[in-house]
């Protein structure tokens, strides 16, 4: 194997390793984001139940699938909304 071939092979191995590292880091970050969203959804569902009583399954599904920005808007509305429907509008 020539020097150029060895250098190419070393570079290829380093590239593969770096790609693995980045993949793991990105996976960890995605996991954190998902955990953050799920925690917010769970908290909102508890608050809705305390404020309005029973939370229908369809509403629970809607909350669990919502992005963080939407969950934040609903939390703010929860404080002043007279009904569950108003809180999640």
C-alpha cells in the first residue's frame, strides 16, 4: 500500500468515526427534545385535569402530539380560559 493509499484509508476511517460521533450526538439531542416535549405535555394534561376535570382521550392525544411552542401557548391560555375548549383553541 502506498503512502497516499494509507493516508486515504486513515482519512476514511476518521470520517466514519466522526460520522458515528455526530450521529450519536444528534440522537441524544433529539431524545432530549422529545423528553422535554413529553414532560411539558404531561404537565399540561395534569393542569387541565385539575382546572377542568376530566380530559377526553382525543384532547389528551392532541396535547401529546403538539409541538413545544403550541404547548407553551396552551399553558398561557390555561390561566384565563373559562373552558377546556377555550384553553386549547
